[in-house]
């Protein structure tokens, strides 16, 4: 499918017809100095002369029909939108409400969103019959955990103004992480990748198992790395001091940090690294310093993000500087041996990315962490995502995610299993359990019967009995229940009650003292042999399960796998764990992978079926 990709900047328009699968451009135009008397259009298609001062709408009205005539078969329009605010966390089909929503978040990106919107409005008017999709630079970072999203500012004030970290360059980070994983022959969900997008704007992203968990740009694209003309990280106190000392107003401070700083400010020569490299080679001290500060900042972020993810499998360089500057890649990758990343200086110097070879390695053969340069292609990624939204694209945003099933997580409340003798002792001679409702595991049921469990300190009433009867009595409680009862019970697999503490059960027909049988259930997953094969695990394997709950990432470690023909796929956690993780019942969990398969921490012997 062909997608018309439109990227409107404040004074430029890039419009390209892109194959959503291959990324090949069938036709493309670039309009510059839009809104001035000198509008200039270059590209693969001839267009009629434009009136002086033509704005975004006038340029698009002239350009789009010519472009679509040159490259027929366009099925959707993909619009790059810089800021999606808190509302837009995925590519979104554009209707009037979405246009209003993008407008509502525009104060967060006053330079970027208004021209993006102008392009959307004009293109919808010119091409009303095509579906239009907004693809947001911020969307890939919607998975940032809360701890990475928040600034340490007064919470209400920050909320009122949407002051939090959003991150940018999301389409590029997503694209190169996926390309890198494909080149390595790995599932992105099995890798921790640090992507360094080093263009005029620059940012680093920690892509942990396919999701952005940290990125260097924040509420605006000003935070983080040294950029062409942006300062990146700066002590806010330094800004205040400069504003006072120089009498700068807000606009002047804005210009200083966004337009006069970065490589340009440091070098005093240029925002373009090519110029700076050339001058540094001639011995210019300020240019040498600019290169050192730039590289140091990137290296610092790489180290930080390796710590954030607890390790890293690949580091990716992309965009103008990342793809082309061997010198900068070399400087950044110095002294990374501690991380297991070893640069091959010859490979780095010889590296040339081409259309046929858009990915190349610059790490030594023995390097545990792979260092890669990947050519980014935001137009392709926008086309791919737009096509996926329209529903005819071959590539959904996360194609692999749909293939591995998630595991529903059930919350298991405190309960009791009884022998038939115990049933009769507690409920009367000849009594049999009365099924109330079936449980997810075939043949298991919750009973009408409940009991009181007495501990040395306190008692818990109305504890549900589960059927059918078993060869041994067992009481499964949470840690909180243990504290309440005054009993210290071990974490055990169901059925393994040897040497566990006892308690007293009380039913309508009498009391029964258990010598042993009170346990805190070990969190576990029930699955069939077919499930086990699919997940690449075996009975007794101890695995980790990641829970995808909005704004809060959590991994349950120490989860034991139980395999049996009659089981239904389900993970069981107790109420304490569910509360701590703010789980809803039957929320999906995912096995934490490594090298494309479930990571198995160890295999536990002697686990009953
Ligand atoms: P943008 O963020 O505007 O898309 P690019 O990704 O095109 O920017 O990156 C532009 C930057 O890449 C230029 O400012 C320049 O510093 C750098 N660059 C491009 N080619 C080279 C090269 N061969 N050597 C060093 N730097 C380069």
C-alpha cells in the first residue's frame, strides 16, 4: 500500500508517497521558505508556479494533486505530528475531534504543532475521501514508567500545565530499534537497546524489550543531549542566573537555549558537525571542546540507560551524525569495555550505510554488546504506522506482540482445601461439598461452604472452601493474612504442606486442629503442554512475568510453571500481590523474554502437577 506522508514544519513541507512495506518513495516534494515571497519547491514532480507568500494550504493545494497524479494508488495520508500530549499515545485516525485534540495540546509544542495542524487541515480539505492518520513523535514514549515521566516539581502545578516528560523522535527510535533487532535476527522483545538519534535535534532512548522506558528529551525537545543549536541539559539555576545577569526576558532566554547554544554556541563556528570536525582537525580549540562535550554527554546517557535497564544488548547510532560521523561514534564508544561494548575502530571508519546496506556493525567480534549504525527512515515508519491504522498495511505497530499470547492473571483469594474426613468433622457426618461456581481450572469449584480460620493472634471468618476434596487439608493465605493470624507460613507450591504450620478450622459442626497445612501460595502459571511448547518453557521452570498496567511497569519474578493436559492457561497471584501491582482480575501478563524465548531463571524439582 502507498501512503502519502506529510511533514509540515514552520516554513517547510515535505510530502512523499511511500510504500508502507518497503519504504521506497514513489514520488516526493520538498517546499521550503513556505509563507515567504521566495517559496521554493524541489522534487520528483513538476508543479505549477506558486503565488508569492503561499502558505501551507496554498502550497499543499498546488502540490498534492500533482504528487498523487505522479504516484497513483495512495490509500492513506500519514501526518507527522510532533506532540501528542497525554492524550495521543498511538497513531490515530483523524476526525474533527482529533483535530481539536491536537489543537488542545499545541501549547506544549507552539512551534511544531500549529504547522502540523495547518497541513492536516489543508490535506483533509484537498483529499476528503482518503483516510488521514496522525503519527506522533511522542507516542512511542507513552510507555515511559511514572518514575521516568515526572519532574520533581510541585505535583499540582505540574499537572495543571502538563509539565512532565513526553520524549520525542519516537518514530525514529521505534524504527531503528526494530531494524536493529531484525538485523541481529532477534525479536525486539528479547533485547535491551539504546538508540542514539544524533541529528540536528538529538535524543537517546532506552528501548527495553520493545518498549521505550527512558528517553533524553523531556516536556520539550530541549532536554538531554547537546544538539545543533540547543543546549540540552543545563542547571536550571544557570538559566536563572543568566536571565538576571543579562536582563534576558523569556523570549530571549528561549532563543538562547534553542537557537544559540549546542554545537553552535560551544564552537562559535557552526551548528553543523562537519564544519566543526574540519576546524577541529586544524587545531581549533573551541571546536575540539564542542566535540568532546557532545560525545561525553552521549556516553553519559548510554551508561545511565544501561543502568536503567539493568544491562544492554545493542547500542544503535542513527540520524545525520550517528550514521555519518565515524569520529563522533568513535569518541562516544570509548571506554565502554566495562559494559561489554568493544568498538572495532577499522569497521567504524570503513562504515558506509547505503540503500542496500542500511544497517552495519561497528563492534568487535568479541563484543557482547553490539554496536550498530542504522539508517533511520521516519517517512517509512509514518507510512507503516498509518497503513496499520487504516488496516490494510502488512505491518501492525508491534507485529510480533500479537503472535505471543499473553497470560491472564487471576487473583486468588484466601481459601481452604479439605479432605472428606475434615468436611464431615466441620460440617457434619455424611456432608459433601456443595459446588457454588466453577473455577477456571477444569473440575475445580468454589463451594457454598465457608469456615473460620483461627490463628494464635486473631481469626478470619468466611474463608471459602474449594472443591473437590483432596488427600490433605491445606489453607492458602496471603502474607497480610499471616500477620493478622499471627502465623509465619512458608511460600509453597500447592500440595507441598510438609512441615508447614497448622491452625484451627471452625465449621458449623465443630472445630478441627490442623497440625500442618497453612501456606502462602507460590505464584504460578497453569498451562497445557501445547502452551508450554509455545512459550518455550517446561514444568517446574521458574520464569518472570511482566505486567502491562497503565503507567506502572512491574515484573513478577519467581513464577513457577505448572504443566498438565487438563490445565487452562492462567497465572495465579494472591490478593496482596494483586493489590501491590494494582492488578485487575484477568489482566494480561507476558513472559519476560531473552534471546527470543522466555527467560527461565531456574528449574524447580519436585513440583506437583
Ligand atoms: P535533522 O535532525 O534535521 O533530520 P539530520 O539527521 O539530517 O538532521 O542530521 C544533520 C546533522 O548531521 C548535520 O548538522 C551534521 O552535523 C551531521 N552530519 C551529516 N553528515 C555528516 C558527516 N558526514 N560527518 C559529520 N556530521 C555529519
